[in-house]
């Protein structure tokens, strides 16, 4: 029985690692915010994880002004417009403790696009690895 349990654990961890890799390590055009949303919706479909997505520059300005500042240049290009993605796990039974995991998932930080010269923007796509790690963890749940 121990080998089977270990194998199930390893498979869950590997699935989570794959999610983190797919989001964090993918081409920024493929995994720009709309692509991440689509991937997350597919990945967590029928998983018991609730998904809530918030988007739209005016909504972000009202509710999340710091995120709106980072998203301001990208917001006018639909394939780069930012998303705030909530993944919520609600276990059965009484919940005694709540844990929040927060991961930054910025594909391109365009808040200061005018000062990021000299090819610096090219590496900015890795600024989404915090969110990728959280999504990977949630896949393990």
C-alpha cells in the first residue's frame, strides 16, 4: 500500500509542477493573461477548485489601483489585458484555518513601459512565476 500512496503523491506533485512550468515557463505571447485564464479554466475544470477572474481596466482602477497602474499600457491590447485570477479550494467539513497564497503573475509590467529600454522587457515574462507556483500548488490539492 505504501508504494501506491507514494506513487499517487508523486503524480499529484508532477501535475502541479507541470502547471507551474506551463504558466511560468511558456512564451509570453502564449501565456499572456487571456491565455493564462483559458489554461487555468481548462486545468481546473471539474477539479473542485472554484475560479473567479476579474479583468477590465476600469474595474482594476477601482478595485486594484496598483495592478491597474502596472496594466495601463497593456490594457489597450486585448491579448495582453491583465487578469486577476482567484483559485479557491473549499474542503468538505468544518474549516478551522484559512490560508491565502498570493503569487504575482505579471506577463509584462507595462506601468513604466516608457522607461524600460534596451531590451529589458524581454525578461519580464518571468515576472509571472509567483502566480505559476501558486497555480501549481493548487493543482496538487
